[in-house]
């Protein structure tokens, strides 16, 4: 398809010429770049393929004589006339969305005859069909992006259900489509030619022109305005009735109210008298309503502007809108008239700076990405005036009917719509967030605010009384406060807790938490609010309410009845952020290297680290689509673009890839306690045992674990301890590239920690401290004279047997667990025989205790330890031993004094692993704390990676 020179002369100044587009696409048409607005809808469809919220669903009532065949021919003529309606969309190899305008495309109209049904049945069936058609998805790879259904109700009455994808259609296009359909259909019925002037441009021309305009960078002159206008703006949203889902949903329902004719007349007269548009008036009314309903003074919502400044664009069907962000200041309790002047100035400035594409604005402001929230705006407002006329065309009349919701792109979308019959307000809301009752209250309040605005403009906004949400809010707030309180009480340092609503500086009530610590808690009181804030973040769902502040009291005030006196609680403490764990960089895995190369190419950034955040480096929604295309080509996998919003760092994103060689470290790190900035403690194995100890040491010191074995591991079993330690050194350096290192290990894991420390020191790293538990120096027993060795072994086995029998008697262990600890029982499979005979409990633990592969692996570690040629070490060693360990007839220092310059030994009450339980963990933490603080003061804590 080509254009004449005369037609090209009609293009806007600086528009691109058609020859640039004459490249054959996957089909037989011309290929064009997508406009900025189209790219946004392409991305939304890529994140949620077939998303019906991207549909524009129209309903027309036809009265008079219109044959379905005539309607079909009319639609065919419109599709022939507007190439955007015979366009398909595809993704270029680099992930860039493109569109192909097909030379020809046959259109078929669906026809459903409801004339045999009664009137009530017709209405019910027509509504059901309308909802179904509205929510039926489009495949953008297959043209056309439009469909229509003819519902015959009687020989002279029908409904036309017309659905168009937003990527090819905007609000302005509704009037163009309706007028052209009526004109062409009437001409076909009259066997004449429709009197429509030829289109000077097609949508592809506009896209080429916009591409040149964006390349010129002219819109960047507006960047200063938007940075200043939206800098520091809150993410404004109305508190929902239901907890926000973890990712956006697009369900929608519509409510509408017809404004009284006299109110509509007063609105128009008020706008004329104040020399402003209905758009500015509507923005001010909505802003005032949101201010009073929410209690907030910094109001932010979105709106759309039609980018049809050139007259040649007016008769075109297509997506020409751009999103603008309105930020309104309602502070200081102004009169509505004064507030209106503020809004008028804001609206004028926004229109002056309207050429900044919304996707570029998001790039410019780079807001935090949250998959449960749309960027920048949660609410939207638009004014639709004279969407379509109720007009007669030949033998039939075409009337517009209220639209049905195909789904909502926003939490709430407010409309001010002018029909030939008068003004109406409508709102499309997401029922996943808001109850129907709340939506009705909002809509009624919006109508009341219009009446307030034009009837009493001198009154202050505080005179506008919002509807009470008490009945709606009471249960939700009660549930929220109870959830916070319950989560706080789960923390071991909290004895009692209460959460109450308290007013902030703006007068808005917010949940505030009050806690009294346990007497035995050793956590510094000044750091406890931050620790508890981190605890709440870990316990509560992502969308759940958080307290505005956490106050620490020695005791909560009580009433005479013993209840917490909520009124007697003091003014709340200011909000506190959870302590942030120190971040550090580890070496990239092979998969991360390949992935990092892609990130580097797309983001034009040289240094990509494991903690690099795609969006903080300048990534945006359209680049995510290109990234997914590159990832698919590189790794042969298909990922949802939403993946990047859920896992925005390189390491997190790499972990979402299907298992690939090198995609995971050989050891899986366990974040026992990830918070804090002090020197990290790294434990070999027994990660679960160390949770109590980590908690007692405090949330200002990271504590991570490296598991010894994972089920199903193909770990070679006959290796020296030195060879085994190499794997753990690699895992240690992945977690923390450089020292100082503090390593700890219990029993045989202590030997691995010791050799790992030797290898790190040999590599030039600092290992100031080793924390060992219940471990004899490897090789010590082999060096004993035979008689002493035999005496020791006899005493040790006797003591151990007594302990195990006592554990069964007290219920601390089952008979199966006790028997499984004996090598003879394991090798002979006696436990399985006893379980079969019903003599031992074959419960959940049975499979674990007869896991022969695991026992063989542990036995191989013991063999490696026994063969280990230990060498002296320069690190300090603190040895924690069970007070039940047998040192009679042996060295009380357990063979370590000849290997370590500074050895400190502490006996802890309990048997082996029991020393890390509550009281033992507190005692160990007390011994360790001064040593750890000393290391912190002498060695700068290193950065570490965020692998978990």
C-alpha cells in the first residue's frame, strides 16, 4: 500500500515519510513501529496475555431497519478505510513491539437472533452476551483488533456489541466509529456512496512522526516541570476493603448515576462563569472528594489527553491518548473556590507539558516497582463529552448505551460523561479491592461534591462531610489491628502488645503499636522498634497494614478491669524503618554472567552485580519485554514479564530461571538472620540449631548457614577433609567475598569449619575467630596410649547409652530414634523389621532415621575427619562443650591447646545439640558478645551477598 505525493503533503510538519515503512512484515502488509501509547498496552498484554481490561466495549441500540448484512458491509468499509483496524502486532527479535498493517482483511459479523424470546428474557440474555463479548480477549498477533455482534431483538430493533482492543482505539475513536458506521450503513442501504472525505493520514504515519519526534528529544524540555511537580509525590490510593492481591488484578464493575438536569446546567454555568473547562472543574471536585474521603491533602490521580492537536488526526481511529499525572494540593483547608484556582493552574501547566509520553515519565521518575500497584497512579479520571450523538441515519437511528465493564486498569476509574440526555458520573472499580457498598458511597459522595462545589464555592473543604465508612472500616480495622498485635506477640522479646488508632500530624488516624518487653530480654530498648518492624515485615503479608510507629513501654496501662487502657496510651513514637542488612557482592555464577551481559546491553551499563536492580539501573516496562525476548533466545525458556517485578535484582531474577547448569551454587545458603551491618557469622551445617543463638546475639549481626548435605545430592563420599572444605570455602566466598570471617561448627562440622579457615587464611583472608562446639581436635584420640583410649571409649559409650535411654523414658526421643543411633541397628536394618512387627512406632520420623544414604555420607565425613592431618591455626578459638561430655581420662582442653594460641572453653548445660536451646543459647550469646564486639572494632565488617 502506498501513498500519493499529494497525500504525503497533508502530513504534519516533520512527519516521517511512508517509504520508511515499506518493509515486508511476517504477512503481506507494511510494518511500523508502535506508538508510545501502544507500547504501554502491548506491555500490559504481555504481562497478562489476553487481559480483557484492555478492551473497549461499546453497546449501540439500533431502531428502524438495518439488515445484518448491511452492518457487516459497513464494518468492512471502515476496516478498509482505517488500516489500524486491519493491523496485527508482533515482537521483533530484540523484543521491540511492531505492527503490521495488512493490505486486505475480511470481516465477519456475528449475528444472534433473540427475537423469539420474551422482553425480560431478551434483556437478560442481551446483558449476559454483552458481558461475555466485553470480556472476551483478543490475540494481538492476529488481525483484526475489532469484533462486532448483531443481536436481533425484533425486525426494527437490535443491539450492536462492538469491542475493540485499546491498542487500536481510544475514547475519541468512539464518535468517529459511530458516525462512519451510520453514514456508510445508510449509504449501503440506499445503494449510494458514503459522503466521507478521504483520510489524509493513517495511524502508521502518526507512529512514524512520533518516532521522529521522540528521537528529537524535544519532549525532554518538559522533564524539569514533571520532576518538580511530581518530586516526592506519594503513591495515592484509597484504602481498600480487601487486602491487596500480591499482583495486580483487572476485574471491574461499573456504577453510574445520572445527574439531575438542573445540576448539570449549574455545572456548565459555573464553568463558564469561572472561565474554566468542565475538565478543570471535574478535577477539582474529584480532588476535594478524595481529600475529604481519605483525609490526605496531597492528592494524585491520572487522566488522559488526546494527542490530536493536528486537524488531520481528528477523523482517524487509533490510540492517540497520553496519560498525565495530576497532583493537587488540598492543604490548609481552603475554600472550594480557592482550591479550584490551585487546580486550574495545575491543569493548565499539565496541558502545556502534555507531550511527555507516560512511559518516559515513568522512566524519568523511576518509582519503586510493586507488582500489586500500577506505576505512579492508582486512580484515574476522564471527561467524555458527546461520545456519540443519538442520530438518525437513513432508515435507522443509532443510540449509544452505557458500556459494560471489560475490566479495570485502575483501582478506580472515575468518569464525567455527557450524553445527549444530560450529564452522568460513573466509576469503574475493582471488586477485588472494594465492596459494592463502598463504591456506592464514593459515587454518591462525588455527586454531592459537585453540588457542594457549584452551590457553595466559598465554603471550606472541611464543610464537605464525607460518608462514614465506620461500618465498612470497623471490621477491617479491627482485623488489621488484631493481626499486627498477634504478630508482635510472636516475637520472643515481647511480653505484651497493643495496637490503637492514633491521629498523626494531619489528623488522620493510623495504627500505632505499643509493646512491653520481657524482663529477660537483652535487646537494647532503643533498637527494639526497628527489630520489631523487621519482624512484622517478615510475618505480615505484603499488602497488610503496618503500624505508623512502635513505642516501647515498661508496662502497658491497664483499666480497673485489667484491660489495656487504649486511651491511656501515650502519643505514639515516630515511624521507624527496619534495620537494613549490609549488602555485598559475590562472584557471579555462570548463568548470572550470561544474564548480566544481556542486562548490560539493554541498560547500557557496564558493571552488573548480583544485587543490581533492573529498575534502579534505568529499566522500564518496555525494556522488560525486550529482556524476556533476549532471555528466551539465550536460555531457551519463556518467562512472564511479571517475573522481573517480583525478582528485580540479577540474582533474584536468575533464581527464577528453570534449573540450568550453573544456575545455582553448589551449596544453598540459609539466611538464619539476614539483618544488620556487623561482621557476619557463618555456620557450617545445623542451620536450624542456630536460630535461637542468632536471635539472642541480635538483629544487628547477620548470621548465615551452609548446609552440610541436601537430599538427593550426588556428593562423592570418599574425599579428604581438605577436598570437602574446598566446596565450603567456595560457598563461604559466594556469601561473603572477603574477610574478616567468623566461622562456627558443631561436632564434625567444626572440623570442616577449621579446615575452611585454614584455606581462607592461606588465601590471604582474615579469620579472627572460630566458634566450635563439642568437638575433639582431629587426631587427638589416635595419639592416646591404647589403654587410655579403651578406657575413654568405654566411659563415653556408657554415658551416651544412659543419656539415650533416659531420653526415651522422659519422652524426649522415640524408641525408633534411639535405636537408629546405633550403627549395628542401621547396618542390619533391624529398625525396619521392628517397625514391620509393630514393635516401634513407624511414624513420620521412620523414613528419616533409616535413611541409609545419609548415614553413609555422615560416616564418610567422620572417616575424613579421622584421617585429617590437622595443623596449628592463627585464629582465636572459642569452644563450647556440653557439660555432660566425658573428659575423664583425657585432656580437659580436648586436644586443642597445642594447636591454638588463644583457646577459650565454656561448659554449657545440656547434651550435645541441646546446648543451643533457649537457656544455652542465651548463655553462649553472653559469652560471645564481647568477643564479637571486639572483632567489629578491630576489623571493618565486609559487604556480603544477598543469596538466600
